[in-house]
C-alpha cells in the first residue's frame, strides 16, 4: 500500500512538473502576445466608444429634428386653420352681398323699366 501511495504521489509530482514546464513554455508566448491583445482590445473598445458617441450624437440630432418637425407641423396646421377661417369669412361676406344684390336687383330693374317706359311715353 505504501508503494501505491508513493507511486500516486510520484505521479502527481511528475504531473505538476510537466505542468510547470508547459506553463514555462507558454508564458513567453503569452508575454509577447498579451500586450498585442490588450492593444487590440483597447482599439476595439475605442472604436465602440467612438461609435457609441456618434450614435448618441445622431440620436440627439434626430430628436432635435423630430421636435422641429413637430413644431413646424403645428405651425402649418394653425396657418391652414387661419387661412380656412379667412376663406370662410370672405365667402360668407360675398354670399351676403350677392344675396342682397340678387334680392334688390329685381326692384331696381322694375323701377328702371318703369322709368324707361315713362320716358318713352313722354317722347312719343
């Protein structure tokens, strides 16, 4: 049993030594590639940060444009309503005038015809 425990212990030590050797072999590669990886990650972060800032700027401009559009639309609606009001008032005034003239014109022509008839009768 002692031999078995010694064998397992030896195997564990050998495994640890092998892991240390592999780590020692990998570490120099990591030491050289890690800074490049960090620089690449930083560049990516900077690109995303830049894109995020640009997107925020675009969103702000879009919101400003939307607000200006809504404001212009409301002004146009009020102007159209004011125009329609003036148009309706002018139409109503014209129709009142037209009706007045239309109603009175018969009387005017009757008086005029009678006057013309009287003048003709006097000249004959």
